[in-house]
């Protein structure tokens, strides 16, 4: 079945490509405290809140919360919201972005004192501080130079002391690390740029804190609205969500590609102490949707949810056939096909669990994108997720075109879409894509 229709029919395609995902200036408060480079924009949330007719008496869920775009935007609009996020750095960021209670003047006074102490210590210390060896091994090579790392560790020491502002100060440092202190670049994937011999660590941090303090007065004028984010796996929603408690879902799950989402937040996750060793990293990866070959494990069984889905199985066979044809034999390349099946199986498991938390008639919007990163085999993500949802008892209302983007490998225009669903309240007698009982 085909459900395609444009989201913004009055915009030409070139404008949709360039403007659709940009953060507008008026949306920056709270959202811009810390944000994934490829996060979907707050104005998209606004559009679907309006399209779904959501009111303050209803509750919105984002089960792939990331750094909190949906939950923050809902809170700004006075709509109760719940988020679920498995990445601890992203979960932390989203939680802080929901906390508008600090006194901005007191916050600024406190950070000036902390900054002065840190600067004095930087001047006094002779040797360079380093991370423990286990933590250092987790970092992307050359992601931060020795002197900026030394300064950052000194500043972090000062931020460990308990204060009512510690979380906001740490989040400001996370932003400064990524965009001012480190050697990390996004174009759009994470990579390592030219090494910086030095960086104004304390100054960049102070600027990020000032942005938070400048936003707080206006945010504090808004009506108090319930908003929370659970640190949990989106495939295990029944552990954190109450039955029949959700009226709408606005979210963007990971896409099936070779992007290791833990690399995007690796540096700040290590420096802020969310990841300390390989065991921590593996625990994080096991709690994520299987969207790439670097978080596939032999014990995974989400693929059983799509064992009878003809198109997903065909795509997996084509990926494996192309791999053999091209003589690709690395460990990661050998699991491209399995990663694809695990991804869609995980989405099916997620959608199956989610039904119990939805009220009948609940509306859902899933922002997803076509992919061709597995040996250039095209994966029409939105259409496949719509097909899985329909088999689980959802009604597929439409697939809106959000924007298009150019595939690096194939030079094809890939669709980024919003899959629109409605929960009918009726569980099907049989889910036809698996032998697993529902």
C-alpha cells in the first residue's frame, strides 16, 4: 500500500531540503542547551501537535527521546509529556533541559566563582591531567587534544561539588566540549577534524552557561507542566509506562544504517562519567535499537518478529548476496543483513508493546528516513514500518514527506518521512510476520 503525501506542499523541494531541519531562532531557548546535530526540529513537533489537535488535558510520548526535542517543546506548549531514552548522556541532557527552576542571577554568580577557581588552578598546575586508561580507550582517537583535556578535567573537578546548579553546569560543559573544546566535527557524521593545540575551555563553558541563564527568565514565566524522561529501552516500554495513559506519540527512532549512535555522544559521555569502561559501553549498546552492525549480539532475537515479512527478508538476502559478490568479509559486513532484520524486528516489538500504553484513537508520528548504507541496497524505512504497524492493529493514515537528502554513496535523493498512525484499540488475532505469540 502507498500512503505518500507531502508535509509542506507549498514549499518547493529545494527549500524543503535546506530549511526543513533547521532550528529556528525563536525555538532556541532550552532546545539549544545541548542538541544532536541531526535532531529533528521543534517546529515539526509543533506541526503535529496542531495536526493531532493535542490539548493540555492529553499526554504525549516520545519513546526515542534523544536530547528531548518533543518533551521540551510539549512542556513549552503546556502539554504533559513523557520520554524514554536509553543513552544516559542524551537522557541526562533531556532531563536538564526540562528543569527551568534555577535562579539565573545566582547561577551566573556561582559559575563566575567556579570559573575563577578553575582558571587559577590551570595556571598553577605543571603536569597535564589525563583520563584513566580504561576511559581513554573509549574515546575516538584524537577527539580531544592533551591541553584542552587537561583544562576540562580541572574544570570538571570543580563541578563535582554539590550545588543546585551542578546539572546545568555539566550540560553546558558537554555542549562546550563538543562544539568548542574538542577536535570533533559533524559533516553530518561524527569525525575528527584538525587537532587544536589549545582551547579556551573555561571561557567556552561560561558562554554556554550564560545562554542557559538568559533563557531561564522567559521559560519560568510559562505554566508548570508535567514532563519526565525515563532511562529505559524503547523495546521494553511496559516497564515504565502505565496502561492506556498516552494520547499521542511524536518521535524519531534511529534509522537502519551503519551509524553508531554512541559515537555521537562518546566524548562527553566519558568526560561526564556516564561511560567509564568497555563494560559500560556494551551495556549502553545492548539497550539500544539494533540499528547498526556495531551493536549486534549473538543472543539477539528481535529478528523473529519479521521472520515472515517478505520485503524485509528480501532486502536482507540482497544485502548478503551483494556482500558475497563484492567479497566483503569483515565481521561487521557479515552482519549487515542480520542488523537489518534486527532493526525492523525491534521496531515491531516496540510497536507491539506500545499498544498497551496507548488510549484508543491515539495518534502517532514517526520521523524516519530511507537508507542505502548497506552496500547501496535501498531500504524504504517508512513504508516498512507502516506495514509492520498495520499488521499489529494500527491504522496507517499517511506518510508525509518531511524533506529529501542526497545519499553520499548512490547520489540518489532519499526521502525523510513522517509515518502517521492511529491506534485502533483492536489487537489482531494473529500477527502475520512472525511465529512469536503476541
